[in-house]
C-alpha cells in the first residue's frame, strides 16, 4: 500500500483531501507544517508521495520540498497552490518537486497525479 502525506496548515483542507481519497487504497497521513512533514519523511515509515501547500506559516511548501528532496529523492513531492503561475511553478521545479496542482483540487486530478507518480513511473 502506498503512503500519501497531506501537508497543509488548514485542518479543513487536510480533511477535504481525506474525503476525496476515502475510497482509495492509499494510507493517508497529515502534517500541519513543513517541519512536521520533514520529520515524517525522514522517519521509519516515510510516505511515497507528499502533497504540499505552497503557502504555510514558518516554512513554505517550496522550502519544505527542498529539504525533503535534499535527503529523500525517492519521495515524490507535489506542490499545491491557488496561484498556478509561472513564477511559483518555476520555484517548485527548482526545489525538486515532481508535480504542481492548482486549487481547488478535484478527486480525479488528485488520483491521476498519485497514479502517475507512484505507479506509472515504477
């Protein structure tokens, strides 16, 4: 079973992801900030994929992605933002992210992204 970590400072958005993915076989975990996400990625049962909100207090999604990718290149990281503009997408790519989703996220797009990164790439 593939592990998916949802990182967003808003609890309601993390719950929304859980609703979208409730009928899937993914093991879901959550983090409310970048530092917690990094700890989970470096732990004994790291996720296979991380969805990172781009704008979080303390450490942004871009910074969190960079920290994760410096230590764990095998973990797929997708940045999620309501600003899907060239600047944010370029920053995300430079940080090493594997994908970029615009908000609001829909279920089909979310599942397709997971499948593309975790199963088709294997």
